[in-house]
């Protein structure tokens, strides 16, 4: 498991950090934060908790839900375009040059980050992973695909 190092006086203690992701119409999932790989993104996310946004099915990047947070942004780090497994939570960082807004993705299947760049790819910050109940995550995400947008709430675990 992924651990971060925290200092308390002269003692070092390992702490694993997670968040809850709750779908409006049912489904609560625990996502492990990648605090070593994406510390700045995780810090911004943790400072903003709790928050919620309306998520839609992505029409460009594959099997993923997406939201465009109007009040949340992060710096690029731990970026990937492909090889992003189901259950990954990622952040597409705003890029005004190519008209890309800030976006948060929750993948539930094949996901390749695409954008308006020459190669049609725009890297995302991979900052968390849902590791259990992926079959239930897929059911919840396909519900959004078939029934429409849904509020998803991010809270402390």
C-alpha cells in the first residue's frame, strides 16, 4: 500500500490517506490518495473537502465521468495520458492555450485523456484510486451514462 511520511516531533509515523466518493443515486466508494506521487493535487483536494459537483459521462475520453469544477484548480504533476485503470480519479489541468478547462475524471473502464492538442492527447494528474467494488463503480457510472448527470460528493474517509 502507498504510505506517506508524517513527522510528529522526532517520531516518524506512516499514514495512509483516503477519501469517500458518494454518488447521489447510490454508491459510496473509498479512494486511496496518491500523496507521494501527486502531493500538490492531493493537498488541494483535501483542503477543499467536503465538496460536490455534477458529473456527466465523458463523450471524448472513454469510459469515465467528468465534471468541470469552476472553483478548483491544481498544478500539473504525476501526469498520464494512457494506462489509466478503472477506478482512477484524475484532474485535467486548465490549459488556456488549447482551450482546456479544469476537469475531474472518474474512470470506470478504458480511459485515454484527450484534448485539443496536435496529437489529441492532454495529460491528467492521477491523484487517487478506487481499489475495491469496481463492479459496483461501473454500475453507478453506467447509470450516469444511461440516466444522465448525477451529483458526486467528495468527503473525508
